[in-house]
């Protein structure tokens, strides 16, 4: 009965302990859509990850991938629903709900050309190791939204 007080994420951390997460390895094995490695919000994202406590970093990785465990070979061996799947950061397109835009792929031709509202939380697709990340106006706002998303 005592085990029922934990959710599946808490139970995994309780059993496995806090993993050692190499943020530089994660960054080296990240793919981007709508962003690039030098976009300010992407740089801030990895800076924030580097500054998080070990527990919050494990929760963040768990939020994005569905598990706090890092493959033995590092993030290059990260698995998704269909096999090997690198970590991905996608820019969030507001027009997704209005037109057939999928993750902003046609943003250059979309009449709206607007990206996620600034108050929107990041979201994750754990089967694809994908983080949908709005373009926040500051590192502080990014940190606040990331922590809110992974703790909710």
C-alpha cells in the first residue's frame, strides 16, 4: 500500500536513484526544427539545464524522454518509439491549430507567421524525445516555464 503514494516517475527515481546527466553530451546529440544551436532560447535552455540541481535535471530529462535514465552509450543512443531517436527541440508554431502546419514546418509560407504565446509552457512528446519550446523573451522566463512544466 505504501508504494501507491508514488507516481510512476517518482517510483522510477526512487528505485534507480538520480542519474549522472551530461548536458554537453545531450547538446551534442540534439536536433533542431525552427531553431539552431545558436538561437538565444536554445543557448539559454542548455545553460538552464547546466544550472539545475541533479534532481530537477533528472525530472527535466524524464519530462522530455519519459525516463530519467541515460543510455550507457550516452544520448547518441537515445531510443524513441521507432528505434534510435535523438533529442529534439522544436519551435512551437501558433498556427498549428488554425492550419495544417505540423511543428512549424511551413512557417515561411504561413500567413500567420507567429510563434507560441509567451506564456505558453513547453510541452514534450516522450515517444519522440521531443521538446516543443516557445521562444521566450529571457533566460529567467525560460527557467520558470521549464521548471513549472516538469514539476506539474
